[in-house]
């Protein structure tokens, strides 16, 4: 009998976990590939969250630039890049995954980033993983150091509960406004069209990358 989840563990154009780059990333991230799926999913979550810098400036949005293998090599990117790498890495260990996109209101961003994005509503990407019979959301995006600089607690993940809202004081750092659905691979045309339509000032002159110059970490307010 065919496993209905089998296609969600296969490599794709963007979730290219068959590549040496992604396989090497996994080797450095997990202690034992034969461990149970939840253990490996959690280890990979923290490897992506903290082992790949969250950087919004100078990030590639080409087909090559959004592939998991590229992010595994550069160790840098923002939500679109990091979510794809995580989705690819868990698939390599037999864990079904999908990519989820939505619009969020981000209450924690630098004035410069808000200017480029055109307000506090961001197009956002995260991952769904299928563990212990159910889908859970995972957001291995903001690394621990960056969260500290912005005075927020990093998102944790235990493989059982959704890792979705950044806690900050009494509220969340992100408010989900629109869910664009789940996808088996990066829907490249949809992602690029959405970025160009919603955040034109955030893109470079060619429209295949984000504006360069500066670092998000350098734009943080003093830790509260």
C-alpha cells in the first residue's frame, strides 16, 4: 500500500535534500539519523534557527537563491530561505513537510526595515511537519542572538505544539492576518509576484533580491 505522505518526503526543485550541501548540514545538525523522528525534527529546528543567520538585506530571491542547498551553504537568509531549508532537511530523514505562507503584522522591526517593507505587514514563510500523526507548524526563523538584540524570546519547538507566535512581554511579536495555504514546494512564481506587489521597495533593482546595505542586527534597539 502506498504511503499517502510519501510524496512529502521527496526532494523537489527547492527542497533539494539529495544534494551534498543539505546532507552535510544534516550531518552537523543531528546526533543520530536513526533516532526517532521527533528528536531529529527538533534538532534540525534549532540547527536552522540558530545556525543560519536571519538576514533580510542582500538576500537572493532567484530560483537558485531560494533552494535549500544554497541556504545550507551561505548560512544566511530570512523566513523564505530558512523555512525551505528546514522543510528539506526533515524530508531527508523521512519526515513529511510542507511550506506555509501568510501575511503577518510584525510588531518588532527596525524603522529602516519598516520603510523598505512599506509598513508592518509582512509576507511570511514557515514550515509544517507531520509528527506523531498530526501536522505541527514550525518557524525556525529568528535566531536566538537576534531575538536577544530585539528584546524578544526566541521561538522554541518540541515537535508536539505549534511554534508560531514570538512571545514578547504580554503579547506576540507577530499577528497572523492571512493564511495563503500550504505547498509541497516553494511556489516560486507566487512568492515573487507577492513580494513584488506587496514590498516593491524591499527589492533590488532587478526584483530578484532584497535591498543590500546594512545588517538587521545593527538596527536593533537596546535590549529591554
